[in-house]
């Protein structure tokens, strides 16, 4: 294992620096836009633009890699991200920021795809699960660190944008000097959304619901905290609590879903998500303690739905269809994430900051009702694929290579 970590150590270091910068930027943009007096719907539109760019980046990056290779694409996308970050403080207006968020979403998607595919390729089959677990730990720690970097300087200044740009530039250094062998060119997948929806309508609806709720959360939750009168440090704390809580329950939920069934867990978790949203809607405005408790509840439940839906879809798919299923679910999630931030921002604008979680609660309630309907309408599959924890889906590169059936197949061939 030590030899494997030595080969992927530089990649993990690049990932940590990149994720810290990305975590800081997503929160910083929302907080700064709110300070600049941007309307809430406009701030939601910025996050929607980010996810629209992100979807494009996931599917266009393989074309770029085939043309010029992994390292050059990584350097180019890093430069694009760093430049886009700094332009935020040179042109403070809504149309420019919407475009910038789309461009940065495209670039970050490509960067994630490159790092994750490279780590997967460098890890041997028999140790890939351990390496991916370490990567998830790095992910959690880096994004959390990025949230707390928000308190390094006033958000209304240029310093934090410079810190993000520095992080993105530094992320190029370890991966450029890595001795790890570059992975094979990334494959593109032909998607058949109609077939996916027919094979697993619950998974399709569930991933769309995750996009609607979690997309809204990542886009405007920092404004929810500041509009309740809390400091920038509390914004960092709240976001970190949600992230950490979301990671804590991943494996227990997977273990339970293998025994109780996916649909039963989706129903339970969705209902719990309704409760978490109701708690935040009713009590978050009282004090910071109640808000943080509600944030932990939201992270514990809302961050589990995508992994459950992906596992449910894989239960119904043939092994050779897994890549197409992953791509389809990611696309459906992305469509929901494009719409979610705008809808969440509109709810907050009309009914106040806590309405964000009234909105997420309503979406989770609708998902729970539909899950109950599907449970009555059709039988569960006899065989289940192993559960793979995915709290915040980012690219097909990691989702498709984490499929246990594919890993077992590769292992047999070896």
C-alpha cells in the first residue's frame, strides 16, 4: 500500500489543493455577490450557470485529452480557472459573473475528471477501494479547509480571490512533476436517457431531485446563513458541518441498503430529509446552535440520496450498461442542479432565508411519495450490486470505475 500511495501521492496533493480552492470559491462567490447587492435570483442563476458548464466539461474533456494529453489539458484548465477567478474582482457585475461561473464550472469538471481518472488508473485493482477511500478523505478534508479559508480575509476584498487563484496554480505543480503513468484516453459514452428512465424511473427521478435540492444548497446556503445575521466564520462552520455529516453516514447507509433494499432506504432517507428541511425552516432562525443542528441533519440525510439512486439503477442494469447508466444519472443530476439554485433563490427571495429548506423539504417529500408509489407499482430486483458511496457526484471518471462488478471482472482477467 505504501508503494501505491507513493505513486498517487502527487495526484492526491494536487487534488487536495484544487478541492480546497474550489471549496473556497463556491462559497466566496455567493457571499461576495450578496455583499454587492446582487438579487437572490441572479445569485441562483450564477450557480445554475456553473452546473451547466460543469455538465459540458464532463463530456467535452475526453475530446481535449485525446487531442493534447492529460497534463496539457490539466494545465490549460487550471490557467482558465485561475484567470476566471481573478476576473471576478475586475468586473463586478451580474452578466460577467454568470459567464464566469459557467466557464469555471466547465474547467473544474475537466480538472476533476482528469485527477479522478488518473488516480483510478494508478491504483491496482486489489487496492483501488482503499485508494478511493483515501481520496474521499482528502476530498472531505480539503473542501472543509476551503470553507474555513473564507475567514482569512474580508470577502469584500480581493485577497480571497487571489488565494483561490494561487491554490489552482499550485495544484498544477505536483501533478506536472508526478512520475505516475498517465492514464488511458478517457472514453466517451453514448447516452440513452429514454432507456435509463424506462429501466429505473425511481433512480432517474431521484437524481433529478438531488440536483434540485443539493444544487440549491451549494448555491445559496451561504446567503441563508448571512441573511440570518451570522458572521462569515459561521458560514464556514455551517457548510463544514453539512459536509462532514454527509460523509459520516455514507457507509452505514450503504450497509443498510444492501440488507433492507434500496427503495426502502430511499423512502426513509427522503422522509428524513423532509424532517431536516422542516427543522431548519422552523428553528434555524432562533440561534446558531439550532442552525448547526439542522445543518448536520441535512447533511446526514440529503447527501445520501444520489448514492442510493445510483445503486438502485445499477441493480436493474446489465454490467455492460454501467458506464451509460452513470453518464445518464450524472446528466440528470446536472439538469436538476441547473434548475435548483434558481428555484431555491426565488423561494428565499419571496419568503425569507429559511424558505430554502422549505423548498428542499417539499422536493424530498415529493421524492418520498414517488418512491412509495414505485414500491407498490413494481417489484425490487432479485440481485443487488454492491453499494458505492457518492455524496457529491462530480464526474463519470470516478463513478464508473468504482462499480464493483467491473472491478471484479478486471480482477478475474488479471
